[in-house]
C-alpha cells in the first residue's frame, strides 16, 4: 500500500518539483495550498489545474486573515515583485516572514486533507 503524503503545493516551480517527486516515488499524494493574500495568486490557479490534470485531491485553505503577520514582503503587497534572476536584494524583498512555519503549523494542526 502506498504511503500517503501531503505536499504543501503553491503552484510554483519548487513545489511542482516536490509534488512530482512524491508521485514518482509511488506515494499517494494529497496537495494542500494556502491563500494567504499573496499577490501571485496565479500560482494557486496553476496548482488547481495541475492537480485536476493529475487527478489528485487538492485543498486550498484560506488564511488571508493572517496577512498582517506575513506583511512586509513584495509577495504580500510591500513593493514591486522583482523580475528576472534572483539576487540577494531581490530575493530578500520576496521573503514572507514566517510563512513556511505558519503553513507547516497549520498543516500539522490536524486539518483533514482527505
């Protein structure tokens, strides 16, 4: 029986790669996305489209009410989102404070994804 795994799936390149790695390793994948008020919401649409094409369960959790604790990033409205190659200055402007910890904590809090 395949192991069930939850992939926090933003729809971006990194999580797309992780999702496909989990699938290639034979896992039963459940995708979990978060709407935290990010400006690049097109990634959430991509995540939904990919999961639909692959026939994977996909849940989007709305945590926009937490936007205030994730403020200060270009991704949440704090300036222009840089284009092109990531360099230290442009990468720093896209950091969402504590985002991954908040997403992991929410996922691990026992929310059902099935």
